[in-house]
C-alpha cells in the first residue's frame, strides 16, 4: 500500500526513527537490544504519521511534534509486546515475537520498559492537557486489554463486545494521536471533536480491515500469516457476522471448527463464511466507518496534509478489492 504521506512528511518520519532509537536506549544493554528488535522492525507508523499530518494540516511549526509522535509509537509498541505474550503469538511484523525469541519474562518486562520510555516522553510536555490526554488513553487501552482477556473464554463474542474492545484497544490510540496533535495546535473544541470522531472511525475501520485480511488477504501482499486469528481462537468480525447470518446447522459447524482451531480446517471455515456472504456484509460495515472519516475531515483546512489524510482512508479501502 503506497501512501502519499510517506513522501510528504518524509523528513519528519526520518526524525521519528531517530527519536525512537534514541528513546529506547538504556544503560542496560539487553533492554535496548530487545526493545530495538521490535521498534527497529518498522511497521506502518500509521499512528505517529496521523499525529504529524493532523498537526501539519493545522499549520503547526513548533518543536514538540516529533516527541509527541514518538511517545504515541512507543505506546503502540508496548501494547504489541504485551498482546503477543497474552495471545502467545509466535510472529510480529514477519519476525519472531519477542516472547518467542526470548521468553515471556522478556516480553512482559521489555513491554514495561517501552511503556516507561513512552511516559518519560509524555511527562516532558509543558502542556498538562497533552499529558492528561495521553495518560487517560493509556488507561483506556489497558482496560481494553483486560476486557478482551475477560471475554476470551466466552463461547460466543457479541458484536457489541467486539466493538467495545476495538474501540478501546485500537481506536483509542488513533484518536489520541489526532486529539493531542490538535491540542498542540490550540484547536477549538469543535475541531477537537471532529478530529476525535475522524480518528476513532479510522481506527475502527483499520481494525475491521485487519480482521478481513486475516481471512481473505494474500500473504504475499500483506506480509501477514492468513488465518492467525482463527488459529488463536480470536472472535473477530468475520466470525461474528457469519454466525449471525448462517443457518443453525452452519452455525454449529462453524463454532465446532472454530473451537478446534486446527489449520487444516481453515478452508472449511472460509467456505462457511462465503455461504453467509460474510465478506459483503463486513465490507458494508467497513465502508460506513470510512465514510464517517471523510465527513469529519471537513473540520480540517484544505491543504496537502488533509489530502494525505484522505488518501490514508481511501487506501484502506483499496486493500479490500
């Protein structure tokens, strides 16, 4: 996926990488080595890019932007490390996950280390509103992780619970990326509300897209193992919608296969999803949120950075065709 923002904010993204590398340095060599293993493996950097684009679209020219973007990416990285431990995931960004390469203790402690580095950056801002907003978001994300763990043993996850989890775990960090950029620019309450709605919808759309690609994506294009959510027993929107739209007989078949979670059953699961027109149904939900994104961007002045934000939304949709 080629985003136009990568060229537009190329210099800022280079500064971001330097800032991230500097931020995770430690006198304890192993802490630097392990955290750099994941931070240095790249990723989309979509959340810090969102922060930078919003601030630039609102004509920010101060010195705090890269520090803010760095703190957001470090928060994101810490959540990934802890998620992989909880989910027992063996891979992350095409590499062994930290806990798979080292062990669970390393995963937990290095996740804490990266969180602490994020908080050091957060505490350095003079504006207490930015600090409070980032701290509140971190709390909501942690609550989302606990909620997901609480719901893990349920026989079926409801659509309501699914959206509650992704609102906290995924959308919250998108939202805080945009809102703190707005605070940095002394935005009006109306602008902040629009930024919040835009970024929340973008985060939900982003997660839905991720869930779709886990069942319908191409590994060569996405770089992600297909069927990972199925094997880990994660109730995501494709399964939730398929259960809602299937006959009772097919519901029972799908639940039985899902609970077993065996790789060789994945084609059977896809066949049941296709019988329920799952992809078509989930695309409708996805496009509802992308339309919300575009509508809320009306609160941002027309410029190249706004066009880049619109391009991010459009490019998400292009992954589904």
